[in-house]
C-alpha cells in the first residue's frame, strides 16, 4: 500500500496519513508503534509531553525499516519556550527517540499568556538550520499567532496541527494556511469519541453506500479535504482499518454533507482553546 505524500513549503514531503500516539501509555508505546509500522504506517506523531518517545524510539530501532522511509514528528512543550530551552528539549527528544534528526518539530501550543511563542519559533528556525530537524511547524496556533510569528521572523511554518473534525473544522485557520502554503494536520480527527459523529446521517449514509466503517468515511473526508491525519488506536484491527481508506472516494455531495456538520459557532470544539491553555 502506498500512502500519498504532500509537499511542504520547504520542499520536503510528508505522508498524508500517519499514526498518532497521544494517550498511548509509555509501557505500551513500543508494541503499538511496532504494530503500526508492521501494518504499513511510516509517519509517527509523538510529543515530549506524551511521555512515550522512548517507546516510539525502541519500536523504530527494532523495525529494521530504513530511516529515510520514516517520517517522525515530535513537539516542544510549553515550559521549554524560553532561552535556549528549545535546543535542550529537542536534544532530549532525540536521545529518547534514538535519532540524530526528526523530520518535523512543532511548537506544541502558543501559550499566549506567557508571550514567548515568537521566541520559541525563532529557536526552532535555529534548530532546523543546525540540522536537528528537517522541517519546523506549529500546533494549535490561531491566525493571530501565525501572523505574528511570520511577521516577526519572516519564516512560515510548514504545518499547523490543530483540532479538526467534522463538527469543528476551523475554516478561518485552514484558509489562512492554504493562502500561505501551510499544510493543516488534524488532531482528534474522529472527534475523540466525544460526540456521536458516527451516528450522523451524513457519515452513516456514506459508510453504508461505500461498504466502509464510519471511521473510514471520516478519515477519507479528511484526506479528500487535503488534511494530514493520524488517528490513534492501540488495537491491530483498528490500525489496519484506519489505513484502509484509499480504495474508495466520497462524492461531492457526501463531502458537502459532512462539511455541513460544523455548527460554525465554535460549539463543536472538544479540546482546549489555544488562548486558554498556558
């Protein structure tokens, strides 16, 4: 199975579908990532705060897969923005992952109350120039944060990883990214099970029409919208199911029906607002 790749604004490429390890316990991460790699995933998304970088690294080491075939992302946590902490933080992550370089390093949250996300972003530019990461990006950044970091550094992120699912599509942030060449990565792509997404007629009817599961339909919706997506599961059967989304195509009408699930008033958010997480 060939997973499509998307070109980033720095010339590097990223697999459009990957495996996310948010909330995967540290003592289960090696097994889960090993199984993900075995069934065909090559893009792994972790973060320092997840506490499972060592398990991810162990799975990579045991996989026997050539490093150039893998795309590994990790993230800078909120208490490491100041001074030269970003360099120390990525050094710790690389040691845990057993890597000399990650493919993508992200500022995890902007923490606007601390007003140090521009500094953090400037340090990530240095880390890229030092060869510790191929690409740099951000996570949970709103338009106001994106505009400021670009205005003050002149460097546009390659990606912005944000909460994005049918009930909360963040159209303003996505549109800004599209205009400026920033790829959108969707975390919580299935709504984290916090609302009955799969029971909506838009999703259920499309699943029935294509002989797919509701989860496969939603992941397919993301892919056709151009999102980079990495669902999380620790079950082998679900890992395979989430990867098996390239054999069918949603119709324009089906896409529009799922698009219409967003109430547009922000009430569909299931995670924390970036301006309130510091």
